[in-house]
C-alpha cells in the first residue's frame, strides 16, 4: 500500500478487522482496504462508474457523485430492486450534517450493481459496480461502520503527518470524554468550534445522575472503542462505539460520529451526532441519560438487594424469628412448605440450638425489572452442626422492599 514512507491521507485510523471503501473518481476505481495490527492493506480493487458530471454533488439532479466520508446504512437485495440497481445495493448517508451545513442536498446515493455493461461516468450520482463485484463487496460491509470515502484523486502524504494527526485527535477524544465524565459545562463546550453549538439539553440531567453515581469506589464512566478516523477536504470524521459503564456493567449507546476541523492548530468539533443507535434507545431523546439511569438504578437495586440479604442473614444468626419472617413474601413456597410452615420449621431449629451463625460469600445478583435471583456460598454453623453449600434466593420487589418468594439449597 505505502511506498517511500507514504500513506493514504483519507484513512488515518481504521479499527482492527474493519474495512474501508475508497472510490477514486479520476480512475473510476473502487478500492477496498482492511486493517490488521495497525497496518493498512488493499484487499482488492474493481472498476466502478460514478456521476456523469464532474465535481462533488451540490444539489438534486446535478448528476454528480458526492465527495467526502460517508457510511452505508441500508442493504437491499435484488428482489426489492429495479433492474437499474442490479443484484444488490447499499444506501449511503448523504447528505451528512456537514453537507447540510454547506447547503448541499439530494438523496438516494447508493453503491449498487448494474444489469447493463459498466461504462465510466455513467451514473446519475451513485457508484455502480458490476453485479459480481457488488456481491463480492457485500461480504466486507458492516452497516453504519464501514466508511465510503469518495475522492477525485487519491492523495498520499508522509506517514509521520498521519501519525501526528492520529495522536492529536486521540488526545482530544480522551479529553472530551474526561469532560463528560467529570468536567463542567464550559469545559465540555470548549472542545467545540465557536460556530457550532451541540445539543446540550441533556447536560443538567446527566450532571445530577453523575453526582448520584460517583462514589469513592466507583464512578459512571464513558468509553470509546473501535475508533475510526477518516479525512477529506479539511474535515476529519471520527466514528466509534460509544459506551457507558458503571461498576461491572456496560451499555453500548451506539455509533457516535464527530466531525473535526483544525482551527489555528487546534482540533475543534464542528459536528456531532449518532451514526446508529440500538433499538432500545431509538425512541429516546437522550440515550446517554437513559443509559446512565439504567446503570445507576441497576446498581442501586443491587445495593438494596444486598442490604436485604445481609439483614436477613443477621436476623437468622440472631434467631430473631419475627425479623426473619419479615423478609419473606406472603406467596413464598419452597420444599413443599408455604411461608407459615417454613418459618415454623426454622423457629424449631432456633430453639434447638444454643447458637446459629450463618455467613454468605461470592454473591451473584441477577436483576430483572421487579424480581431478582441471588446465588451465593453459604456457611451454616450451630453448636451441633456445620454445613456448607450453595444457596439460591429469588426475591420480588413489593412496595419498594425486597421479599424472598423462593429458597433452595444444595449442600457442598
């Protein structure tokens, strides 16, 4: 790929095992690149056909192919296509937010096959391939992740320049995430261009959740993964998996896309949106706030469950049968006994032994909406009995309190 220490300027960073489509209009060629161990290599190149007219697309009907960094967001099989689109087609997300800012319009820009002979500069703005090649290409496409970079002519620059750009952008991303995690509103906005105001309606809610969640031993964290950095005509496009984490749980919020520009030797964000959002969050206005609530509420529920379990163990060890009984739901049923018979049996044992000591460790809590399952290793000791094994409790939330409705035991 690279010769004389030169690399393709359009692909600054490509995630491991991701692919990038690069279309060069001048030669009417589509290239497919992949990445492994930070090395970019060409998988194949095939002829293509772009718009009849030269230049980047500006408006509907100009018969020009857009130039820039785009992503494929839908895949269509031949049974849903008219013959002009061949055996398969992918839609591109043109116009993106930067195109719209610049007044560009139009729609239905696709990469597709064709049932006629492929001729250069023969489309209305789409990128056409021979049917065999669109089928071949489809094996390497990941929707909303694989970039399509369309250029007039491929440009190669010194590798050291690309490395420096990657380092600077990576530093910005890390500091931007830090501002989300612990920074102020002003700190967060400092990463954005003065001419662009991001959506910050979620900030106050996020700040309240952040205060609630951040404790000495844990905090609400934001992470990015599988980051791609691409470039065209002074605009850098960054796409990454946007992840929310709290304690040992994490939620993928979707693919987040940032547009950056180098302004006075400082990278600034000039566009910010989600490329894709999981179905669970698609109907929500602020996925970050919704995910944070889910994580914090889940952790809060877990704490509440563990508090209940610890008080239950304490009551049993103290042989406080009134307190012990209060931890069971009216619907409790285990080993052929309802709640009344279960408690009566435990009361007999409490009177029989001079002391009881019950301990638990290695707790595993599985939460559902209003129920949970707790599994742990239990050590039971009395003046005449020593027993160890696995205890499983099923609890239900009743009026804000966790109650045991099923209990099982398996001796070691």
